[in-house]
C-alpha cells in the first residue's frame, strides 16, 4: 500500500480562522503542531498546547517554537500541562 506523502508546512504560513483568530504552525512535540493566537486586545492570548511543558520553558525559551511564542508578545499563554496561563514577568525597572 502506498504511503502518504509528507506534508510540508512553511513556518511563516499563517491561517486566519476567524477575525482575530490565527493558526500558526510550529515545530513541536508532535508533527503538525500549531498554536492558536487570539487577538484579545493590545497583546494576544496564545493557546500553545505542548510548545512548552512548564512556565520555565517560556521564561527562558530554548526551542524555535518557544521563541516564536515569545515573539508574539502575548499577554497570556495557555499550555496543555498547566492549569493557569503563563504571563510574561513584569520588568520591575521599566518606566
């Protein structure tokens, strides 16, 4: 039986699902990983699934996908393995 051809998704391909809701492919734990970006105001909320397992991986990103999530400048990031959203740390020295 012939095997299906692998699907190649460009990391810059973004699908607009609805107004204010985008789907972005990411390299991740599972082939075909994606994050959902919801424009919720000045900064989006990201539903990141298994892009990170715990908050420390977003505090100090190591993978391409974790860097991508941080580059979105999110207000909140929801992960599959945590029951509350990650929020970026507030810079105490910011003015």
